[in-house]
């Protein structure tokens, strides 16, 4: 009887010990979960796009390298808000991180826009992106434009071609052509060459070209690929007209609140490392465009060297107008333009 009682007490102690450990482990797990830093990331591209895939990989790397301490939850496809509101969202804390297109925030990033002037000679996305990042990191020209946020990276899209239903080889061939164009200096340049630029959202280009409302378009290669534009325009002149800048920003207060080890991981995976990954993927889109061109019996061809020099000479009038307008507003536009040209040459390969 006594032996049975002792055995029962031993069993009871073991059970209580197990339950106690389990409760302790559960409490520890709950505490660890509470200590996880959760960040909300907004972007307006689909999850399976180049940008969507990059941020999925980037978030996973951050979580892995911080041993689960930092978790980035991605809200793609503008699910948190309009692309035009991206800067306000990240600066106000609606989201912690945002990717956005400078062109959707007119007047907010005037010196960043210098890299998007026409015919600066940017050869590809990598060189243009590294030039822009160098301009931000190693000069004070862009710092004021981002003083309310923390900059994780700046990059550009690939140099834009011109697509048309007839072959364009020189400026004179643009006469009388109605071509979809983004606003600002690229539109001014197209008009300066003799074309008739038409403002139009990217999603409307295909139908407008198919119905003959426009004769062609000017948009970056990702747009050409996404909207299947070789199906409605046979010729693509790879004139490398302009690039468009983007940013990846973080809420300043959120960044400042992060522990140093988390900051270190995010910084290592951002900047040049992130820029090169994104830019190489974007440059790879050109292969998709060429496949579409071939499938539709089209032609993709470069602007001749002699004509490119003429176009660049013509573009100087647009550069001067931009510089004069910006200088009148108090910006060091001529210095920024000169430095941007210098950096483009440095990174072109």
C-alpha cells in the first residue's frame, strides 16, 4: 500500500513537472512572438512581377538573417492604397516600407528626376540605377528630397524605346506620328523632334494602337512586355530615350526604433545589393520583348550612332529648359545635371 502511494506521488510529480515545463515553454514562445518586429511593405506591382518576386525574396532573407526577429508582411498590387499615395503612406506610417515611382509624385523629387532627362546616354538599368544611387549617397543634391524618410534604395527602369506601326530611323520619320508618351521632359523631347505626343495611361496603349487612335508609343521595356505591345506595333526602335527613377523608402521613426542588429541586416540587403538584383531582372525583360517581336514578325533595331548623336544634341534644349526652370526655383540644377552625366558615363558598361 505504502509502495503504491509512493509510486502515485512520483507519477504525480512527473506529470506536474511536464505540465509546468509546457506552460513555461508556451509562455516563452508567446513572449518570443511578442518580440517579433513586424513591418508592413507596400508596392503597386502584382506579386508575380519582377518587383513582387524581389520583395518576397528580400523579406524572406531579412526574416532568415534576423533569426525571425524581423518579419516583413507584403501588401502588393496597391492593396494598401493608391500608387500616387505611396510617399504619404510611408512618411505618415500607414506602411513601414514602400516602393514607388518618382513620376507619380510630381514636384516632390525634382533633382532625382534629373536621371530621367532624355538622351542622357544610359545604356541599361544597372548603369542608370548605380549612377542614381551614387548621386544620392555621395553628394548632397538629393538629400533634402528624402529628409523625412529613410532611403533603402533608388533605382531606374530600363531605357525606353519607341514603338510604331512604321519604321523610324531618323527624327524626320516622327513627323505626323501620334505617339503615347509619359509627361515632362520625355514628352517635350518627342515634340521637339517633330512627333505628336499623347498622354495616356499604360493600360490603354494596346487598344488605342489597335484601333489606330495612336500610331505608336514610348514606354519602358517592362511596359512593352506586360502590355504585349509588339502585337499592335511592328517596329521597335531601341533609341534608349529615357529612364524613370523609383525609390524604396522606410518610415523614419520606424527605422530609428529598430535595434542595431536589425538595421544592419536590412541595410546589407538593401542599397547596392538590392539595386543590382532588381536592375538585372529588369534588363532581362528585353529578351521577352524580343521573343514577342519575333512571334509577331516585327523588327527591333537600334538607333544609328550618327542619328543618336543628333538626337542627343537636340535633347540639350530640353536639358537647358529643365535646368533653367529648376534654377529659377532655387535648385542647383546645372550642377546636378553635370554630375548625373558624369556618373552615367562612369557606370555605363
